[in-house]
């Protein structure tokens, strides 16, 4: 059995966290991951109703430790989201996309561990100084909103910060197989923070059409862009474009953002109609660069076990072979 600071802290069987993804990660998915021996996370978006957080936490809680993910830039205008999250008494709270300093102490005082998702070395240092319990190195390989540094170089940099600060580090971005989990564990990470692969599970709240888009896409078909935020009027910070499956909408407007803004009223109405109709030639499906490795729709609990078993086998076989060869 794989044992890391992550598994020991939360009493987990497997060093796997399902990323908190708005519109994908509800209480049923989080609960299934936790029941399977990982740490399930509930994803809260900028427009999420407060009551939804409590309801989803109630679904997850009976199955073991769970967490809630929040957006720092959204908390600046909606501090009630933090109140609702802490009121749900999660085992962990994840914060991302902004300065965590104003929030970490309060989260810890409420009894939750703090995960800070970071996208470069400076943000990792800032999170460590703020008092984070875990650093999550989220590379640009990840789906959804992320920075510009690849997972491999970022993880190496954040592991350095973790060594200096005494903090465990998780790896996020591009992890879709047990082989990938084994790789980041071998590098020194305490676990894998897995997003896109958990979107394509029975329990995720994505539509069937969105899940099929993930199953059909390959690793060359994502784009890192602001156009989906512009058309939906989501004020994500400039440094965090969203990685999504490329479609006709992104192909038309990426690189032509000023024209998109100029015609926004008409374009937005058409986009919203596409969302209602499940037309993913226009509506967005956020997914990471490991999307080409997602080929089935298992239950989340089955996936947790699969990732961990594959990782353990890979570490056992490859490390023994490499060390034996030396």
C-alpha cells in the first residue's frame, strides 16, 4: 500500500485527490472518491449558490473525509462562499487563483487543512509563507484555469519550496493513469491531484455530451484561451486562461478577442443557446492535455483503485529493475 503525508494526514487508502472542478465535482463524485479510499473534492464556482455547498457536503460526508475547492478571486467579491464552505465542516479546503494569505488562518482555525494550488515558484513561496498545509503544483497541462508552466518543471520547483518549508506537495496537470501517479510520487510528491480523468466517471455532474467530448478528444486537441471567459463574462485573472477542448468557437475567436468583445451581445446569446442545447461545437468543455488517455467511463471508486494499483505496480516493478540494474 502506498503511504504518503497525504494518506497519513487524512487516513486515506490511496494518495489520490479528485480535483475540485466547478460543474463537474459535486457531492456524489466527492463521496464516491472518498468511499474508494481517496480524497474527494467539491468544486465551487464564482456563481455557486451558498445552499448548494451545504447540500453537496451532506452528500459527501457519510463516505469519509472530503474537501471543498474555492476561487480566491471570487471570494474577494463573495466572502459568503468561504462562510458556507467552512460551515460544511470539510476535512480540507483548497484555494486557487490569487493571494491565499487573507484566508489561510481562518480555514485552519475552523479545523480544515489548507491546500493551495500554485502555478509558479513565487506563488508557492507565498502560499508556504501564508501557512498552507499542502502545496498543489498545478501545471499548464491541467484542464480548466491554470498558469503557463508545464507540470514537470513546475513540480520540481515547488518540491524545492516544499523541502525548504517542510510542506508536502501534490502534483496536478496531465495525470490520467497510474503510471503518471507513480512518476510524481517517485519525484517526491505526496499524491496526485487528478481532474480531467474524474470528469469522465459515472458520478461526475458533467453532461453526457461533455463526457463524450472528453472520450473522443486526443492530446493535441486542447487550447489555453480566454475566449470562453469573455463570452460568459467570468472575470478570471489574466494569468489564468482556461484549457478546454478546441472547438469551432475557440478556433474562430482565439486571437481575435477584441472582435469578440465588440460583438459580444449577439455572440453571447448564440453561445448561451449552444450551452442549453448541449452543442459542444460552441459550448466549452474544459479538459487537460491528458485527455487522450481517457477512454472509458468507470465509477469514481473503481478509478481511484485503478490509479493506485497501477501506480504501486509501476513503482515496484520499475524501481526494482532500475535499482537492480545499477
